[in-house]
C-alpha cells in the first residue's frame, strides 16, 4: 500500500504455476457492465508485464475477448482468467461479466476467488446489482476493495464517488470505506477539463506522477500539502479503529506519531480480515505508456493486503455417500479436492475446464474421480466417473502455457475432461470426495426452440447437452405435455448467447418458437356420450358401440374409469380396450388439444359383434364416446398457477405489486427483509409470467429477484380461455 520496491516488469508477467499457497492471490473483479473491469485487468496485466506495450500477451493473443461472441456482443459474457506476477506473487485476476444475465459467471468467479475488487465508474455510480453482490460478499466475510474508474470523464468526481461508496457499502460504519490515495489533476486543457495525472499517497505523504507513462515518486509541494492532511487524519483513524492492537487508538489520540509501516501493516491486516475497504483510483495507460494510473498501487494492495488462499476456508466436503470430511485448509500434501469453476470449448484443444484446487496437488496425466453435481432438474446427468487429466496449463489470452502441476490455492486449465461439467468435484480416484456446490440462480426465462432442418435435428441433442454442461445456470427441459424443447435462461442476453453458441460453436441452427405452458382441460358439468364405430368393407368389419357418462372431479384427481356394464353388453375382454381408448383421447384433449384431467368416466352400456368386434374397434369407440360427451358439455381450460416470491427494494414494492395484479396475480402477503427490502408472495398464472425475468428487471432497475414454484392448475377465466381455444382452432 505504500511506496514499495517492485520486481522488474519484464520478468513479472511470466506467471505459471505457484510453488506454495502463500505466493498466490485470487482476485475477482465485480462491477456493472461498462464500469471498466476488462480494461482494468488489461491495465494491471500491462503494468505487471504480462502484456507488451501494444496491449498483447507476450506470446500472442489478447488479454481479453477470449470469445468471438464477446466481439459481436460488445461486452463480456463469460468468466476469464488473467494470471500475472507482482513482487514474487502470482495474481490470478478473474474478470466477470457485469450484465445481470451472466450472474452465473460472476458466482463462479466469487467461488474461485479469495478477495474481490469492486469496480465503480466515476461517471455512472453504483447500481443495484453491484450493491447486492457486495451484500453477498459481506455475508461470507470476503475481503473487498473499491476501484474508481473513468476519472477521465467530464463529469467524474472522485471525492463525490468516494462519499457515495461510503454510504452505499459502509452501512453502519462509513469510516470503513476510505480512500488510500487522492487523484492529482494536471493543468486545465482547452476544453476546460483537468485530467488526472497522478495520485497522492495519504499514508506515505508522497506524490506518484504517471504523466510520463511511468510511475514517478515525488514529494508534494505547495497547495498539494493541505489536500493530504485532513483526509490522512480520517484515514488513520479509520485504520486504527479496526486495528487488532487496542492500544494504538489511545496512543494516537494521545499525540503519538504512528509510523507509516505500522499503519500500512494494520491497514493490510484489516483489509485481509474484511473489516476495512480501501478506495483506490485507476485509469488505463496512454498509448505507448507502460503503466496505467493507479495500477501499481492496486497490485501492491492485492499482494500486500488481500489474503492468501491459506486464509480462505475450504467449502464443505463430503464423501459420495454424504459423510462429512475434515480437510486441512489449502494443504498441497492433503487429499486432492478441486472444483471445475468454468467449462468452455476451444476449437483446437477441445473441452477446457478452469479448475480451482482447494486441497492437494493436481498433476498432469493423473487419473482423478469426477463427481457430478446433482443438477438433474436442469438437464444435467449425474455422474461419478474416473477420468484421466489431460494437459495442465495457465491461460494468457488465447495462449495456453503448459504446467506440470497445480498446488492447493492456485487455478489452472485442464484439457480433455470429457465428462466434467461446471461445478463438478475432482478428487483422488482412491479417495473420492464431493464439494458442497455454490449457490446458482434459477433460470426463469423460457426459450422454446426447434431444429431448423433435419441436419440440425441430428446435431441438436449433442449441442444442447454441451451447452448446459458449460453453463449450470441454464436448464434444459423436454416438456412431455407441450412436446417442446425449452432452454431456460436468465434473460434475453443469456438466451442470445446460447443461440449464438449453438450456431457458431456446435453448428446447430435453431428456430425460436412461442413457448407454450402446460394447459389442461376438464369437464365443467356432467355429460354423456355414445361412441359408435361400425364399418363394413368386405371380410372382417369393425363393430363397437359404447355409452359413457362423464362427471367432473376435484382438482388433482386425474382420470378415473368405472365399469358399470351389466349383462355382458360389452364383453369383459373389451372393457380394458374402452378404457385405453378413453385415456388415449383424454391425453390428446377434447377441446383445444390439451390433456383432459379430473373426471370420472363410467362405462354404462354398449354392443358387440361376435365376429367384427375387436380391441382396436372398442378403443376407437371409447375415444368417440368421450369426444361426443365433450361436444355437449362445458369444457374448462385449466392453467398452471405458480407461487412467486419477489425480493425487492422498498422503493419498488408498490410498482411490483401493481404489476402482479395486472398479471391476474393474487398477493398472499409481504414481509420485511434485511437491507431495506421486502419479500412479496403472490400466486400468478404461469401464462402471465413467461417474460417476468425480463420485466421485473426493468421494473426494479435490476435490484429485484424472484423465484417461482408450481402450485396447481385452476380454471382459466372464460375470456382468456376462449382466446386460447380460438388460437388452437386457427393453428389446426
């Protein structure tokens, strides 16, 4: 955090495999889309020497934009890793997408990291989704720091943004969020704007000038000195209040001049404990320059203040049969426990798995046990298999540098794990273990698709299975009622990327079709019907007559068949045939093509022929009888109803409740939740919430979340039912 000596950057960037956990820092960058995370990663890598002055990885490729889709989307859509080295420490920078649709990638980054950099644009401020991620990190005690970017913007105000961050992130203790440096502005330009050219270190009282493209340390002069003292005093008090040395505050208030090293050491310990959250500033290097403003200070903070993997507890581990296992945290000599945090496909290397090793040492070519994560409800097949690890490598843009092993605390890419999916556990084949999975959001936006051609149909299944293997926030559904293939996504951008990957990566072209909910039909009144199937066309004919009565039953009763035939009017061997025909017709529907449910069908009478009656004839007669009964009865359409739970900021409660009412929802109740939020519970017809994942985000400016669960089917209002029936008739 102070003015430290630094390793030569030419050697700094060649980070490969760490030799001990204490020489690793795993840092995830968090922030809204457009806040400058990827640009900051590039600037840090440039300063650390991982890239050359053209912004390229020394061995070729680019630092970011690993995916062609990201070029087309003009934003990050997946987690990416950029390793660099600073002062002998390997820094794994995990760049996450800022757009809410890719929160699964963000959660994977949080899982792999030991600390977080929250990137905030001085021009745009802090959005609601970033605040929610901060709260998540606070709940697990993850150390955090804040980086303010876009200082070059005309309306950028570092001091004001620091105040906003203190209010937003500080909670009850805004003095836990304080700047370590103040930006220094240069002379006013022709447009009246004064660019930021350097930083003033509050603890060291030194000025760090970046105007030449290199970081140059100087002593502050003239009017720069008063800028320091007030902010420095507040910073010192903030650091000391979090110090583990309880005597330090009394000594400071008593007039003792606490030396800078003590302050820096205390600040670093407070950051590592997750109780003090420094604010820093950063800007990319000018063309041809080697160091971006604030990048040295950030790298010093990461290597000096952020915790080592040894200080990060291992997630809960069990045996495959559920028995808990205790493991020594981050021990390279302990049993192997690693986790696949990201799966992707490389056109040359095949499937690549980004792995965080939590315990033991992973070696190239060793055989490991792969434990599936139990997401069968999302279209993932459970698996417990042994696989041989392919080559191990560390990524530098599109280049993979081979390594022989990866110790506990480090990250690397593993090639050719054919069965491993995102979220899977890798462990010793002789001592298989399973890690507790991380929390992943439920995909709630349905995308119904069909193969564009016969050739696409042949490749669709494999393409979809690979897609969901890479992304556990995507759920694959083969709906048995509507006969649709449905990809459940987190939002429209998530769906767009899924379609693009199917096309460009797996060569599958699909058409998007309207998503249909699983409607049902039932009788609204008693009815009777006569099924007559009599045909004579030479040889054996077809003869079957049956008479039935239909009556509605309570919700959830299904189809009940009763035989009340007397006197053998329908021979005993053909009674099951009548039932089979009725049930087959019920499955096809009697009004709008939806399954018939909740009725009792009673077979009362019928006629048979000694030669021409058959199983097939009575099946047909049973189906005809049910259709005739339906023609004379009132048929209700039943629609699925979901219980929706919406967690939303108090400012948007009225808007959300009004919107739910407009969707024919019934609000069941509300309750207060921590952080100025309210939980709203309501029952809403599923046909009304197909796009709720998108609409709620718009209503709440991205600050609300919701979950849903099926409750029951209930009658659809007549006017809505008539519209649906009309659409069904038009389609047929």
